[in-house]
């Protein structure tokens, strides 16, 4: 080989190596949106489980320095849903809907949470978090009322007087006996992510679950007064028109308390956690009220197993199973597909 050709070959190899090295360095510096979303999902899952120590591991140092020692909130997150995302230079911005509730009294809130994830020293960390109340529901005397964003005025959703008087047990397939619906007081309530549906409950000897669809448009005071008759009725305070437009009976179960209710991310299904002598979980079609978790109840009879709701993924219901008679091969974490309702151990 001639000396000139040899030199050219050496230079070509050097150029290729430099190019590959430069390309690798460029790829290493690229922002990976999938990794950023993974951090977001792990952070929100930790918040849902109220695992604050784990949640803090996803925060940037600057955020940790500003963070005061947090007290565990009485509010429990029933679920979250990513609504939107976008890239902004070397960061990703996420918009998340989060639904929380109190199990001590009827209260539920939907927040819009804005989260910024940046790549800092080759790690993806949350550098900024903001949250705004979108809808807030609570009990006032015998009413469930709704506050939109930061409004002072609230709207009536439903009161105990408007609750159904009777319904059937789910296993009364022949519809022989209508049973009294408890109407003494509301219990746990839960807003869907859009805030357009609300699961409500009441209890006495039995516990009742229903879903109220909420009207988007709110009647004005003039519209309310316009429905009053003339004469002396005009001098009376007009009766407030509820923004709850439809109620679907979901279930009535004896000798239990309702601990939690959660809508799936697409709001098509509702999970309800019951506790009494047994801990058991039911999942319902939120439109029809049909029980869709029959395979779960057959696989894990409540006389033998405690079944506890964990969370919804996009098309899956996640739950935990524990035997009442000590260790059992069925103990563990499971998922139920929301398409065919097949169950698989994780």
C-alpha cells in the first residue's frame, strides 16, 4: 500500500471514530420524553399510595430544599389521569387530573396538577409543581354542594330528599323486593376526573351507592325565579334547582361500610371498596350499574379472602388479595382487564 493511501485510510478511520463519539454524546444529551413521563407516573403513583418518602425521590434538589416536612394529608387520592403533555426545550410539561376524597365525611376534590420534568445531570427530575382546584364537592347539612374552581358561590348537586326511595339488591334478578334506600346522611363521595360524574353513598343497616351526572350549565338566579308562579310566590325565596341531572342506582349491600370509590381513567367503570366482616371489592359499569367483577368474586370468595382496591391503570383494575386463613398461594397483587374482565396475577 502506498504511503499516501495509508495516510488517507488512517484519517478516514479517525473521522469515523470522532463522528461516532460526537453522535453518541449528542444522543446522550437528547431529552427522552418517555423517561420524563416514567418519572411523572412513578411520582403520581407514590402520591396515590400516600408514600411521601418515595415521592420525594423524584424531586429536583431545588424542590427538596424548599420542601417543608410534610404531614400526611387526611385526603386520599383515589386516582389520577394524564390529560396533556408537551416538550419545551430540555423539559417536559404535563397536565394531570387528580381526584381525592375523605373517608371521614363526604368530601371530594378534582385538581389540575401541572408538573415540569427536566433532565438534570443525566437524571430526570421534577423541577416544578402547581395545583389548582377544578371542582370541589362537600356536604352542607342534608345537601351535597359543588364549588367550581375558586368561586365563592356553590351549587346544589343533590339533597337527601332527592335520593331514590327504593331500589333492588343486585342479586334480586327477578326484581321481587324493593328495599328502602338509606336517607339519613351521605357517606363517602367521589368525583370523576372530568367532574361531570359523582359517586355518592349513604348507609344505615345497608350501604347504598349511586352515580349522579352533573349538568354542565348552571341555572342562573333569573332562570330559577322564572319558574316560580306569580303573586305571593314571588316574595318567597326561590327553591334552588340542583345541577345533578340524573342518578343511576349502582348497588345496595347489607352490613357493610363503604371505604373508597374510584372511577377509572376513562370514567366508564367505578370500583367500590366495602368493609364489614369481610373486605371485598366490586367493579361496576358506571353507565348501567351492571356488576362487571363477577369473575373476581368467584375467584376470591369474600368468606375466604380479603380483596382490597389498589388503583386503576388505563384499561386495568389493580387489587390485592390476602387469605383469611394464613398464607395462601393466591395471596398477592392482581390485575383485571377492563375489556374481557380476565384476571392475572402480577
